[in-house]
């Protein structure tokens, strides 16, 4: 209003010949001033506008200032917890023989000339016989001469050999039996995936962890920091970066019979918007990425645009993380996660140390706000773009 009154007084003081073009100029300036604040191009809200939105009710996101307490709270939360996402995460029970396994049976007897034609043992009249390998049938049994059909599925080799010895007692003098699993199908895990050797890996009685099974299958040729393990067990599926298994040995749980371990390429990345040199999606290309490194990968803050006080990071956090941060749980995002907006002030030197401790997560969104002076410069540029041609025309018209 004051601008309009000043312009009206100015036009009234001009010579009548100059009044018409001057009035046109004044109208252009007033019109530009009225719409300039809402039409000036911008990459996003300023830092003050973000703060205003964070204080509005009802809340659509939680606003968290990054400080040492927040960094410590985030570091204490496991980003990838395989143990809590898979029901059976302990050591599997002792392996037993299953349908489809291949079993070998060796029988010793105290003296020769009995039911088995055997090779004599040294210094003894008896000897041994080896029954050809047999695949455990659908009925869960194998055939042993003079012992008949012997159930083996669900039993340990020791239990099976005791059962065979008991059946042969009446035909063989002091029979001794050894049962060996030569090919374990039921007690094995399957490994396959991109750039990985597909294999069925037998599990040892001592227990094998996920990394042991992957190594036994030949490992993966994918970049280490871009590889994730997808474990399927008893109808449950969970995915975890392979780096998490290496950095936290507790996540490297025991493999169970029937596990399907898939190695997938899943490069971690974050998105950048606002007053940085590059507005794009940026891959981590590293095992760990902190906020300082993420800003550097984005080309840093632009000197002529960026507001160092307006560095924001948007992330969807789990319920456990939200509780650790001490903010309300909104849970209005996919997967029952809460949107959290982290704020970092890089005008303070402490902010740079915090940025080196704050870990960036996969699919984070980094936004750097424009400085308020940048918006003012854009406004004056817009004013000059609109009024410049009018002023030039007025000068030509008046002959000045």
C-alpha cells in the first residue's frame, strides 16, 4: 500500500507528457510487488518456512535437531536386525536323515561263512560287507539284506545303525554296523543369486553360519558394499546388507536345513534437492556414508544460494528409532514407519563434526534450503525483467 501511494505521488509530480509512461511503469512495479512473493521460482521452502510447517498442528512429520544425543541414539539402534525378523535364529537341532538323502551301510560280522559273503578281517574269521548306497525313499526307509525295510527318516545315523544291528542279531554273530550319509539333501541350504555360484550346500553337525554357507558355495562376485542377503526360512523372508553381517557378527545367524539364501545386488543411494551443485540420486559406493560425505558427493553447498542453517534430511524411521529419539510416533508412512525430518545447522562449526558422525541411510532425502537473500535477489531480477522493456519504451517515447 505504501509503495502504491509513493508511486502515485511520484507520477503526479511529473510533467504531463511524462505522466503517462511513468504511470505505466508504476503499475508494472506494483503488480510485480503484489505477485512477486508467490511467483518467484524456487527449489523448495526456506529454512524458516520449514520450521513453520514443523510447528503446525496436526503434525505430518517429526522435527529433530541433530545433536550429540540424537547421533548416539541413532547409533545404538540396529539398522538391520536379522535375528528379530526370523523366528528360528539359534543353532539348528542335530541333523537327521531325511527323504532324498543317500545313505551307505557297512556291516561287520564276527566269523565268516554266515549270511554275508565278506572279506575276512586281519587275524579274524569274520569280515565286512558294504551295501551299495541307497536313496531314502518316499516312505522314509532303506532296504538292508536280512533286515528288511528299515525306517531311517527322522533318525540319526547312530539310531539307524542300532536298529539294523538289532534286526541282524538272529542271523549274524555280533553284527557291527556303520551308517553314513554320503549325500545330504534334507540337511542342506541353497545359495544362488546374481553373479553367484548356485549350489546346494550340506550343513555340518557343528552348525554353519550364513557367511560360512555362502563361502562354501563360492561366494559372490558383486561389489561387497552393493550386496544384500535375502534369507527365506519357513515362509519368512528378510533382507540384510552383507556388510551388516560382517560388522555385527550377531547378525550372522546359523543356517537351517531348507534355507534359501539369495545374493542380490542392491546399491544403496540417497536423493539430493535444493541449493547444492547436483540435484540427483547419488549412490553410496561405500560401506558407510555419513552426512558430511553425502553433502560432498552432492557437490557441496552453493555459495550464492545455500543457507548453511537450512540443511535437512528426511527419513522414515521404525517405531524403535522414534521411541529412542523421544518424539511422537506418527506411523503414517508405508510399512508403519514415521517420517522424521532431521535439521543440521552448518553455520556452527559443531555442525560439521556432527555431520561426520551422522550416518546416512538408504533412500534418504537430503534438502538444502535457499538463503533468504537469494529469494530477494530473484525478486529484483523479476522486477527488472518486467519493467526494463517498459522503461526503455518510455524513454524513447519522451525523447529522453
